[in-house]
């Protein structure tokens, strides 16, 4: 693991592939640590010609946690009062830009999943000079597009698990709601990632602060329409947490964006789809490099 100071916080990251290859920055989603980017997926992207960088967002994993901010009132935030949110997605996008600068990179290809897709969109909006391309996966430009089903939202609002075994059990239960119905559950990997994530950092209030940031950040549609960055939007056709209309709205907002959808995919990245996803990302980044 490597650490840098960026935007006033400490960010932990690691890398895959050759330093001189096309830089591809991976941004993970709500309450999820960088280890949820499977090492084999990262290696496949590296083998396709990328220098892959994955990192822990603020309030996740081994990066800085804003413990002093406490736990936000999510009930109030869900009701429209987001005044208690200690930061916004724009701050997380600035964290990301700080990481890029700290690594000595002028610009990167940015890829985000779920909340990470929202941060990637903010990054492209706020830091276009640092954005070579944008890939937004299972994400949305705003809360009105692709809203969660009631059952999916319930998985986010469950009381925090009290111990390691409960965290693992909760992850398996969540997959039954959010996981891809067209593909088998990789139980061994789910158990390992949930357990390793608990061992690295267990911070339920940090999850709440990130969730509050989403709720407080508003709609990006108008700003996305002003982008001139090559873009790819990937979405599962059976996603209950960010429904397909969220991906469609994202692609519609970004001029020239390619929309790639997969039947049977929900709010995860099924291993059998990795080759197609890697190929699509590689086509995008190679096309940009050839310009």
C-alpha cells in the first residue's frame, strides 16, 4: 500500500501494470473499499495496456476518516434536509484530483462504479484538464434518475452489523437483493472481501457520511451536457439500486457517450462479463490515445 497527502487528507492506493502505460484510475462506491476492485480484474485491465490505480475514498478503508464529523442524520437527509452532510461528492472529486497530482500525472482515464461513477462524473466536470476519458458504471447523474427499489434502498438503511461474522452475513444477504440474477454468486469472494474489509477498517458512521454526500450533491445533468470528454456508460439491465434509467440518463447527458448494457447484470460486476467490460474500456482509452 502507498500513501499520499491530497486535498488535505491522506489517501491510500496501490497500482497494477507498467507506470508508462495509459493511466486508469478506479473509483469505488458507497462504503466500499478499494479491495472490492478484484485484483484479477485490475490485472486484466493492466494486461490490456493500462497503468491501473485503485484507492480508498475518504471515510473508507485506510484513507482518512472524518471521525470528528460524527454520524449524519440520514433520516433528515433522505427527507431533504442535507445541512448535516459534512462534505459533498465534489469534495471527493477534488480528493481524486489531488491524488492524480500527487502521483505526478497530468491527466488520467477515470472509471467509477456506483457512487464512484458519480465521483468520476464530478471529476470530469470539475477537472476536465485532468480527464482523458470517463467511464461511468452502474451510476446516475442525479437522484431522480434510476431511483432504487424499496427493497434495494432497505439494504443501505439496515442497522450496522455489530461484528465480523455479522458483516459477512450481511454481505451475503445484500447480494441476494443487489447481485446479478443472471450470474451465480461468487460466495467465496464475497466472504473474503467482506472479512478483509472489516479487518482493514470498520466505520459505519463513515458510510453514513458518504451516503449524506450523495444526498447533498444535487443533479449533474446540466454540467454533464457541457463535457467534451470521450465517455462510456455501462449498466446492468437488472440493477435494483441504480435502475437502468440512471445509466440511460447518464449516457444521454454526455455528448457522444457510448451506452453498454448487460441483461442479467445488477449492482455488481459479474466475472463472466469482465472480458467485455475490459474490451470496452480498452477501446475507449486506446481511441483517446490515438487522437
